[in-house]
C-alpha cells in the first residue's frame, strides 16, 4: 500500500524475481522467433508494397505479436503464469499496441538522426524496446509471473 496525503494506492506485484535468467532466456527466444516473423513481414511490406519503414514496422508488429504471444504463453511462461487466455490476450494486446507505436516512433527518430539501413535500425530499436519495455511488462502485467512454490 502506498499512501500520500492526497491519495491511497494499492499496488499488486508479482512475487517472482524480474531478473530470473531462465525466464529472460526463454522470453528472448520467443521474442526472437516473433521478431523474425515481424522483420520478414516488415521487409515484405517495404519492398513489395512500398510502405514507409515506420508504418510497415507498426503493421508487421501485429504478426510478430501473435507469434510471440503464442510462444510466450505456451512455452516461455507456461509453468509460471496464472490467468485465462482471454485476460492475457487483452493485456498482451495493450502492451503490444503501445510497443508497436514505440517501435515505429523510435525507428522514425533513428532513421532521421542517423543514416543507417532500416533493418539495422529496426533491430537496434527492437532490442532496446524488448528488454526495457516488453519483458518487464510481460513478466509483471501480461503473464503475472508467480514465484516458484
């Protein structure tokens, strides 16, 4: 419970350690597979459909998200999470939607700031967003990891 003179807020947290090496590794493997689907779709949208890389990054993130949600739920977090598919999918959709916009915005900024091929810039952005935004939210919000009993 966090109390201030003006409000009172109850914070529910997972009991599991955020820096569990095995969980981080499993999450990153699932993310890498999802990212492969994401990147493949992004390149196809840019090269075949002629979309701008930031727009293609947002759209392709949907494909990567579907792949990653399935792998994360069925494999990466399978023995440690609690919750229904529907509740997790809804939380995942919120986190992924914000992550897709964050990826697109950071990609646009990076492409303007430095001249680098868009796939390389996208890979750098995906790594940063994945470790600093996605993993913590998957662990603490989407799949609500419970400590091993």
